[in-house]
C-alpha cells in the first residue's frame, strides 16, 4: 500500500478529475486489496495444455490394443479441429502488427490445437507410413502449417514451434540416407548453423519490412540458440571452439548495445563456455581449474546481475 497514491486518488476524485467509477477501480489497487493474477492464470493454462497433450499420448499408448488406429487418428484429429475452430471464431482480424487478444485462453487453445494436430500427423505417419522413406517431410509441411497459424493468429509461441519444427526437419534430413537414419554429426551441425543464420536474418527482415516485427525476438532467439549450441557441440575441435568464443562475444556486445537481455545472457554463456574450454586445456592441476571456474562463475553472475539492472533502468 502506498499512502501517497491513495491520497492522490482521493484528491483527484474530489476535484472531479477522476470519475467515481475510475476512483472506485483504482483505490483498491492502491490499497493492496486487489491483486492481478493474470500471470498465474496464463501459467496454469500453459501447464494445462502440456498436461492435456501428455494425457492424450498416455491414453493412446495404453489403449493401442483396444482402439483401432483409424479411430485414434480420427479422435485426435477431431479434437485438434475443434480447438482450431474455436480459435477461428474468437480470432481478431488479421494484422501485420500486434493483434489484441480476444480471450485469455486464446493462445493456449491454439497451442493445444497445434500440438494435437502435430501428434495426430505423427501418429498417422508412424501407423500407416503414407510418406514411406520420406517420412521426415511431414515435419516440413507441419512447420509451414504452424507458421501460417502463427501469422494469422499472431502467436509467437506457435511461431517458435514452427521454427523448431523446421530445424528438426533439416536435422533429420541431413542425417537420413535411403530412409535409414545415419548419425552424421557434421552434416547435422552444419544444417543447424545454416538454419540459425536464416532465422536471425528472418528476424531482421521482419523488422526491416515492419511485418510482424514483434516476432523478431523469437526468430533471433531460436536462431542464435541453434548457432551457439551447434558450435558448442563441435567444441572438441579448435575451430569450433574459437568460433563459439567469437560468436558468443559478438552476440553479447551486440545485445548489450541494444539492451536485449536474454540474447546478452546467451552470448555471455557461449563466450564463457568457449573461454573455459581453452582455459581447461591450458591450466595444470585440478585445484587451478577449480579456482578458474569458481572465480569466473562468480564474476559472470555478478556481471549478469549488474547488466539486468542496467537493462531494467533503460526500459523503465
């Protein structure tokens, strides 16, 4: 409770600057008698979507022998279609800018519909193999489907799923030959890095063209995550280790200048990982290595905390 704010609301009410309805709405908030649970409700809805999706998977697994594959596929398909039909009824008009949500559960019903549709297509492919040796292509078409829904219904969560599914398709395609999955870490890593670069460029294009520009942070985050994790996976080689250090440092500097905290965190961790791998090779003795990680990890935590405060002050 802030007494000055409460007194100010009362003064504005007496002077007629605030209507009685506005004053009655603001006064309980200032007195601490009305709290927002919007964030908690969104979290519960998200958990609910995940639990429902997991429950569908468990139900299918436990009843494979009792229910025909066709019935299972139709049931999941009907559930997914029902979710997407509800979303269509509640959807705001299409806009290249941010669209105001028309319902608290809108994004989560959309997410549930997308996850159920993905599960249904994966089940059909596993049971009936309509694509045969080219089964991985269902991921490609699913990524386009998700991207279309994300653009139409202005969902950054579904957009991130579309990017992740597309990168999964490229990774599987890079490791597949003749329908048999072959472990090819080099090809998979290269495809992941290329996908990451494409996603980062896509984010810049969205900003440049001012078309769904609020999707740019999602594209940049997923893109840089792919690039840095791919470089880290090859850090047993000096070239990838050096590339990880340079890419992480460059991202940290870029993100700091633009006050992008999570990209800054990602860049710092990547640079720290690359530097630590070099340090472990150069240092002698377990005690020296322990001191290195103790000092540098504490310094990293302090630096990130300080950066968070600076970023918060810049955006407040």
